[in-house]
C-alpha cells in the first residue's frame, strides 16, 4: 500500500505554500481534521469554568462596539472571575481570542438564518469527518473506498444526529464562537507535534507523537474550554518547530522561521501576556546563542517582526489603561482612580498612589510590590531646600522612560515568581508531589474549598504515558560514558531541546508556588507541559525505538485497553456507585497502575526483544487509560445537561448515570 503525503502537483503554488505553512503536508492536515472530529465528540456548549463568563461577556461587549463590559449577557453578573475595574469601567481579559471570536459570532448568526444552530454544528462536524475520510483515502491511495464508505458512514451519522437533535437552549453565540477558536488552536497542538518530530525524525514517529499528544493527554477535554491553556501549548510547539527549521542557515526561509517564532510569542501576548513572557524568556535564552547568524540584517528582521506582532496587544492595552505594557489582569489591585497612562501625572506604574500590582498564577495573585505616591514614572527632581529643581527628564523622553520602567517591573515580577517556585520546591515538596505525581487528599486544598469534593488528577495521573520520561536517566548515563570515552565533557544539546527544557522549568516554577488548587480536573495551569513532555518522551532513544519497531503492538494494546478496559471500568463504577471525587481517585489509581510499568521499563533503557515488547504494551495501556478517563469525564462526570454539541453523545450521556 503506497502512501502519498505530499500535496498534488495540480495545486497552485500559492495554495501549496499556504497549506505547507499551516500543516506541512497532507498528514498534518489529516491530523488537524481528525483532531477537530475528536473535539466535536467532547464538545459541550456550556460554561465549565466561571472565568469563561468574563470572556464571553467581553465578546458580547466588542460586538456592541465597546471594550468595556456594561451588560451581563452571561453568568450571574458582570463581576465574574477575571473581570477587572479601572476608571469606573469593567474590562475582560484574553482580548486576542475575543477579537478572533467576533467574526465567528457574525458567521453563526448568518448560518442560523438558514438552519437551526444545532443542525449547523452537526453538519459542520460531519463535513469535517467526510473531509478527513477523503483525505485519508488520498494519502493511502484508496480514493474509491474512502469516497463510497466515507460518504455512507457520514450520511448515516448526520441522519442519526438530526433525528436525535433538540434545539440549543439557550443559544450562546459568543461562547460557541470562543469554543471554536480554542478547538482550532487545540487541533494545531497535534499538528505541530507531528511537524516538530517529523523535522527531527521519521514520519512514523511523528504520527505517533501526534497520537500520544491527542489521545494520551487531557487535550480533548480542554480543547473546547475558553481558556488560554491549549493556545499556549500550540504556540510552544510551533515556536519549537520554528527553532528547528531556523537552525540551518543555508535552508530557505531560515531567518523567516526564526522571526516567526517571535511573532507567535507576540500574538500569544495578546491572549495571555504572562505566559507569553515565559515563552519569550525561554526562546531568547536559547535562540540568541545558538542562532546561525546574529548579524544586523537577521536581528533587524527578527526584531522588526516581533515588534509588529506586539502591536495588537500594545494597542489594546493602551486603549484600556493608557499604558501599552499594562495588561487588564494587572489592574486587580490598582485603585479605581489610578492613572496608568505613559504620559500622565502618575506615570506608567499600575500601582500608582500606593497600589499593588498582581499577576495571576493558578487562580491566585502574587503581589509585585507597592510604590510610593507619585508613581515610578514621575520625573525625578532634586531640591536644595528652596523649591528649585536640580534636574528633570525631558518631556519627549517620558514615554520611553515609562515603558522601560514597566518592562523592568515585569521582568522583576517574573524573577520573583521563579524565586517563589524554587522556595516551594525546597520548603513544601509534598505539595509539588501532589501536583505532579499523586493527587489524593490535600488538607490545605480541602480546607480552602470548605471540604467540598475535589475533582483533581495530578500531572502523571492525567497522562500516565509521561512516566516514560524516566528513560532520560539511562540515556544520560550512557551519554556521559560516551563523552568520557571521547574526552568530551560538555554535552551537545540541540537548540530545540534546550528551548523545551528551559520553558518547562520556567513554566513549572512560575505556577507550582500556587498549586495545588481545588477542582482543576487535570492540573490545567500546567497543561502546556503535557505536549512538551510527550515531545521529550518520543525524542528519547529507547522510546523512539519502541515507537519505530513495535508500533503495531502499541496500536493493538491501546485498542484493546480502550474498547475492553473501558467496559470493565464501567462495570466497576456501577458496582461501586462512587461520588465524583471518588470516581476521580479511582481513575487516578488506574492511571498510576499503568504508569508504573511504563516507568519500570523506561528505567531499563532497553528496547530490544521481550523488553521492547513489554514497553510497547505498557505505553499502549497507559495511553488507553488516559483516553478512557476523557470519555468518562465527557459523558458522565461533566455532562452539563443537554449541552453536548452532538446529540448522539448527549443520548449516550443520558443512558449512563454513575455519579
């Protein structure tokens, strides 16, 4: 059976370049379409997190021509989590996705004039599935089979869903638009996992990397939730891919690829500036020393592209606060009458007049500090006791000084968060353990939630396959022995691997000081670390060898674990009749039970013979455990009433009643 991943020669050059820029090849596009189909199965057109009310109201306000929110179209009121007051007006957050969702609101309203919105969503999902089927037929050179079988199957699914459909009540256009934006972003997580690994290895390992990211992590659960997590994950992988493409100075578009990495960070800042800062720091630390060239032309292209990408964020911030570097979330502790303008009497400091600035981490706040009255941006003056001024900053330089001070303040905050993370590692290691390894009962979290049942899984419990990362130990030992034999003491770390490691370390330190928190399902604040962990996993030689040699074993074990194991799990839960918190802990123990064999095999560092087959079996079972949890979360634990976008999933959820 032949495989044809390249684009057709009949495709126009412009279209081929566009398709290649977004998806690489046909396989990348197929991963994108199949991911959207999967996310459609887990899609619930309802609010899962209170923060989403704020963003949806922000879209509503923008549709009505305003950045500030005056009408609570969603939620119990305007002052939902994430909304911030400034100068008597209430603002939302994540304005990047708010602007991206607005055209979809108009599109949904237009489509609703033709058919019921529920039917429109069903039709869109079925068309996406049909497109994926036809594309798979082209890739596998089975066009006729894919056309006939795919058309019949998709028509049957469309008919079934239309027969079961009920009108959406209420029709939440702004929420649905936001969910579509995030699902598209989430679909690119698998795409860039594939493209990144394909750039460094073969296509088979790249496809398996995309499968593990999509089915072995909580990606499908968070895909339709209007939070920044999936977008940050997509940007991180895209930046890593851009770094990998830019390391060869002789390659076409190498400098442009390097500039693209910074452009992506700038656009992420429009969505969530603090996380964009973490990505920027990791990128700059690795990119500048390892770049093929740092001449004036290269730096001008990179710097110019980065500055242009920041324009949307800077313009939005300036329209809201008067300071391009003050994001809406920094207004949390600012006094209502604070002047944040870069040329105002109080200068650029968000904490003017004694206010404090805070940065959200894990649903809490970290105070940056207080500033004396007069603001940090007030021109410094020295008096000699008779009121005469010794010196002053020229008025033309005030904006530059103000922006510089704002930038220094942001970097100082970042350093403080890293310090707090290191302190947490040394003083409260048990809480770090609860976030990364075993959730269980955490007294501090339970007391804060007034003993309400928690719904938390740790990082490892949510994606047990990442236990294979312990293979880094035998790999590092073998590499150290080779360096000693070759009299070469310094290890050679590829720039893309260096970026991933620096990002993972900085990101973890920024958030672990605020973890664990109550009812975050799968440590959602650390979500971008899941695809990063899978990338590191498939890059390790023992794991890569398993994926290359025993991929069929992984596929069959995964299928059996999902189809058969999920039924046994359903029977066990029906018999136990647990509450939601107890059911989560049941899944946690199951995940740890599958993570154990993965870690035990990975410690051997061996991939040949029976040891390799055992590793393949354990990886397949661990991935199946993660997917099974996602199915139960979608169908049962967070069914959210009649909110499933696909009626057939809603009917299944009504048939299952466990908690």
